[in-house]
C-alpha cells in the first residue's frame, strides 16, 4: 500500500502499468483507498511573523516520512521539510501548488529561488552514463555525437545527455506506479523538471526484485515498472525515447505516457529492427502538474493479467535503460479560421516515425460544434486515433479520444469532443457552466492524430483530414 503524502481517499482507474499484448494498449483497473492518517504534529510559533511552523520546518529530508507534516520538497540546495499553506509562509517562502501522490495539487510553502541542481543528502544524482555501474556523482564525456533526426537514431549509451539517475533517488528505484503499489509516489522528489534543471532524461534498470501491486483479486507481486514524472513549460513538444542503456543490455523496453488516469500515447518499437520505444506529446499543463512517462520491459508487459503476472518475467542488472527527452516549440498544423457551415480538408497527411503524434489547430466560434474525421489512405497496420482537446487558458486537456475500433480506417470525433464550454441552455440542472467561454467569437480548437498502437511504417501511415463546423 502507498505511503500517502497528503490526506486523500482515492478510487481510480489507471493505466500506469497497462496490460495486454505489447503493441495493443490496455488498462488496469486499480481501486485504491489511501490510509488517511497523519501523525499529530506540535507546531512552534514564529513570533516575528506570527506563523505556525512545524519543528522540522526547513530541515533536510530524503522523503515524506522524514517530515512531521509528511511533505518533503526540493529547495534551492536540497530536499527540505515544509508545511501546507493558504497564504501564510515565512519571508523568503511562497505558497505554491505542487503535485501530490495523485493527480491532485496541494499547496505548501516553497523557498524562493529555483534549485541550482537536484541534490539528495548532498549527493548529485545527475550522470552521463555509458555503463550501468557508474557512481552517482560521476560526469563522463563520450565520443557519441549529437542526436540527429529522431531520438532513437543515436546508438545505445549516452553522449551529451544529462540524465537523472536511479541510484540517486531516495529509494534507489523509480516508482512502479502512482497508485496501487507499495511505493511512496512523490513527484516532488522524483520529477525530471525540464523547466529549471539541466536534465535531458533519466536512467534506470528493470531490477529482478518482487514489487507489490494491486490486482483484481487483491495484492500481488510483479516485475519492475519504472515511472518518471516529467514537467516542462506549457505547450512544449516532448519527444520521449527509451532504449537500451548499453549495446549489451538485454531489455526491449516499451513506453507509454499518462496523465495519471489514462494512457495518452504508447509505443513498443520505433521501427522494424529498432527496439527503441518512442512517443511525442505536447506538454498539456499550465500548472505545476507533471506528465507520467512509464517504461516497462516488453516481455514482462506481455505476461500481465488483471489477476497477476504469469511466470517468466525477467529483470536484473543487465536490463538497463535510458530515457532521452528532446524538446521543441509547439507548432501544430494550422487549419485557419473557420465559420459555421464551413468544411476544411487536408489530403495525404502522414505519420512517418513510430510513436509520432501530429497536432492540428483551427479557430471557430466558441458556440460551434466541430466534427473532425480521419480517413486512412495507406499503412496496413495503421489504426488511426483522434484526440480532441479543450484549450481553456492554454491547457491542452485531452477531452475525448476516438479510435478505429472496427479497423475500417475511419474515425470521427464530434460534435462535443472539442467544445470549450456548454451553453447555458444545455447546462445540466445543479451544474455551474461558465458563460464567458461560450462566445460567438473565434476561439482555439486543437486535436491530435496518432496510431493506436504507436507504430508507423513500414512506409508512411497516410490519411486525410476533414473538419466540419456546425
């Protein structure tokens, strides 16, 4: 059972650790009820500022269990104990929202100033590894040149990548999941933050130990799954590629990305003969929430069932992986400004690299009901998927996803898959529907096209796009 970092009771359906055949997404249903007890804390008074502070406020910590309040966060010079807040924090501290062990945000006192490096107990966990047995505080230069093309084209091993390494984490292991396993999931400690650090990825291995999970029939054990929380500036395009840590690594990793409740993208092999798993995603949030990048050994993934893992799972020191993260500006394909009654089409669009996600943007009246349709042109293995998004206050919220369930190459989404608001005339009784977003003026609509199984090729996955405004 998780060690909670806040008062929380949660029953969630999550796909962090999804099952099925590698190449076909699935979801694991996880019913989790957190222990909501937190020890009593005696607070001291900061007389000068009249703020209640716990006795270990500002002390160094390695995890939430080290702090009387249950909150250990990253400060400018290391991890420190803090407290919850509404507005009251000492001078030099601000009351800011951080991600808790679920998808919720909790407000705590955060010291001013961005961390100058990620430090745990005075040791840096930043490495540029070329092997699995490199000390945590080692920097190594290699003769591997800069990555060109997609991030899977560089060979295993790390060139100029700056990775957050598994040995430097408080537990020495990336979490197995966010909910439903015996690990304290605290993204304030194990996050890879692209906003204010030099990290360009992560490193770890699928160990050979037994890990505790929640299954339909209760608690059970399974293989190592590694979850990396990633934060980035809003609407940054993230290219995420996980591959062998060395040429000799045994692992055949796969990758999926989740918002904590559902899988958004998936990939097992970028191309035939290339076991690097790759996906792309526009970072959706304007808040401090992370996106969760999950990597798993493909052989173990295929042995998962809702009631437990089948025998034959693998892991150990020879199953090392690295996660490369490359960023680019958000640059969707622009469809222009459309009016009610208008239709816009694009022919022969394509996905060309495994794990690719193509974003599109158009503008239409806020009260409109757009319908987007995708028609497959080529690619026998192409199972088109279409994600419609709300874009309120610049957040790219994945509102609804449509998939080609009958494999006829056709998929449509609308008329409610993109709407930024609900008109007052349609607002359900007892629900508050903000009227200011329901405007006749032009507002932003965004959608994404991807392959359900994360593939592309051999050859192009080609398709036509039709947008109709009603």
